[in-house]
C-alpha cells in the first residue's frame, strides 16, 4: 500500500570534508517538505547539513493556513537558518516557489553563502490579489494551485483549497521581499521551467530588476512545470545545485584550487 505525502520536517548533520556547509530549504505556499524531500536528501548525500522546516499553517488543513501570517513563515525558516549557522562555516538558502521568496529574504537579512531557487514567486498576477484583504471577508477559499507537474503520477500533497486570507499574506510578503532584493549580495542560481502555470515571468522580471548587487545564474528547465523538484528535470536540479554549492565554496578564501568542473548554464 502506497503511503501518503510526508509532511514532516527534514534535518541532517554535516558529513562532508573541507568547509562545514549547510543548506536551509523552504517549501512552497500550501505545500510541505514532501515536495522538496528528494532535493534535501541530495544535499545531505553530498555531505551538507540540511534543515527543511514545515512552515506554520502547512501540512495540516487549509483552514490552519488561513490563520497564519507571513511573518510566521519567515520566522520558521529564519530559525532553521540560525540553527545551521551555529553548526556550519557557511549556510546556503534554497526554496521552491514561495519558498524561493523566503530564501531571498534570508539572503537579504542573514550572511548566506549562496541562494538556489526553483521557480521562485515574487509577483501575483491575479487581478484579485490587491483585493484579497477585502475578499477574505466574504470568500474563504479558492481552488488549489497545487500539482502543476508534467510528470505523470506525481502528487506534491498540497491543499485542495487555497485560503484567500493566506493569499493576502502571500501578496504582502512578496511585495516586502521585492523591496529587500537589493540587499542580496550572495550568488543566486535559479532553475526556471519553460512552462509554469503557477508563477509567471513577472516574478523573474522582478528578480532580475531587484538583484542589482548579486550575480544571477539562470538554468532553463525544458521538461517540467512549476513543481520541478518532483518533475522530469528533478535530477538536473539536484546535481546542478549541489555543484553550485561546491563551486561557491571552492571560490571562498582558503579553499583548495584547481578542483572540480565548471557548471555550464544559461547566464542571466
């Protein structure tokens, strides 16, 4: 019998050599760590310490999510970062969709070594978004935004409904995160699906405009939709992001020289 999605947090200790490095990961809006568990496992398998919390209001019911504020989501990821920062020499932030925005917030407010994003959200194009603060009083939820996955048979375990009150919080968090983007100075790697039915190119445009002080590398995914970490290009993400972390670490002062190979990707 097949078990359901695993919504529990993920944690692993550093087990590599050289720089003690860690990665803090964030899942997306209405989702859970299930969507990133294989990615977290890939980082752990490469020897990095990993923390991936279950964000408040997620992994239970959409009604729970409706009662949370965006500061709680950020606070959970920030606490996970601080835990890793106390154990590691360098910490990277990574995330999917809304988790990408949260990872960018960590990069703007904490000393991260690098950032890895998969289809990050920063803009809600829905014309109802500015009215969500009023709509939540008369409309509790809308249809799910989950399971935008090209690969057959995959289920990210997202909520069946999207709470309007939480969507209002998401919109506020996105706007505040865009404001912080110029503070990000660590290198940023983005995996962007050619077809994404959840996050439009408006978010990528906002990211490019905002990252005025950080190097940006964009890798195009040709065979995946929004939840690319569970889709056909997942291995490309896992292998490429592990190599990105290693490459950043190699470029740090005191690192050994002449090792490893350069990752080729579309440059932003």
